[in-house]
C-alpha cells in the first residue's frame, strides 16, 4: 500500500505561504500563512508511514476550527470485504501552545467496532478498551501527557421484520493525548501512528503479526507488549 498522504486543514492550506484564495495574489488577497517547520516535519512522518497488511489508511479532510493547523487520516482493519474496525486520527498543532494540551501538538482519535455478545457483556469492557490505548502507547515506549477520553458501549436489539438479526453491540473510543516533542520540537508522529494502528487491531480482535516482532522503519505493524483478545468471528450478516 502506498504511504498515507492525508490532508491539511484549510488554515494551513498545505502551502509554504504562496498564493491566496483562488490563486489570486496582491493586496486584496493575503497570502496563506507559512506552515510551521515542526508541523510539516510531523506530517511528513505520517505521510511516510506504511501500515501492516490488513489496515487500509487513507486521507480524510481535517477539522477546521480545533487548531490553527490540522492533518487527518482514517483507517480500517479489513478482512476480505468486511471492516472489523475503523477510526480517524487527527494531528493538531498550535505554534503558540495550548494550556489544555500542555504542548503545541495534540492527537485526537475516534475508534469503533462491533463486538461479539460475550465480549460486549463484560462489565470491565470500558476500562479494558481504555487500557488498550495507553498500553499501545507504552508498549512502543512513547512519552505522552494529558490523555483523556471516553469509551461508549451501545447495544442494538432487533424486532418485527428484523427479529432474525442477532443483537449487536458497538464500542467507540474517543480520546486525545499530547505527544511529547523531540528534537526541533517535533513529536514522533510515526510511532504514535503505529501505536494507534495497534489499538485498531486490538479493537478488531486481530492478533499481532508475530510475537515480539519489531516493525521496520516507517511500518506500523502490531508490536509486542499489547495483549489481544481472542480473535473474533467478524461482522455477522443479517
């Protein structure tokens, strides 16, 4: 699969300060602000990342109002024609820093999947799902702060003409965290993307590629230190 390309927010416009709206120049059309070097380096690392087989990673339009600069990707864990889990990862950047973030960068995610009934009934499921996120980050030795989020479990029961369908439960993890900045004020976004892909695989019930495997440069394969649930049977047809 090709490296992820992603998309910039309208604020950053993916430019280096050349051209204004509609390509017009001059006093009546102010130039777009230059993309900060730290943000561009963080985005370049995301673009260069390649997911493990079974994960499809694609660009998606980023939000426009959460931060001055944003970049977004969406992904799905696939098995044949079935999507076992999907999600969205957004990189936010405010060069001036953000008090709530305690930093200049923030990662925001939504991950969701359908669960087997026996898993959905586990009263500890929300705590376990949250530990999958923190465990994925810690398993890759990543430093982060100000993590927050919610785990939502929603069940559906079918009646009347749909009564033959099995009850379904959907889990959603919404979270955000501040990646610690490294050299040049740039966080290791490729490693955070790899941890996020580990989380997707956890939610999908997909086991690691191989026990103790160490991904190569730019690869986002599931690594050691993340414990998987028993593999699920996948989405059920009506």
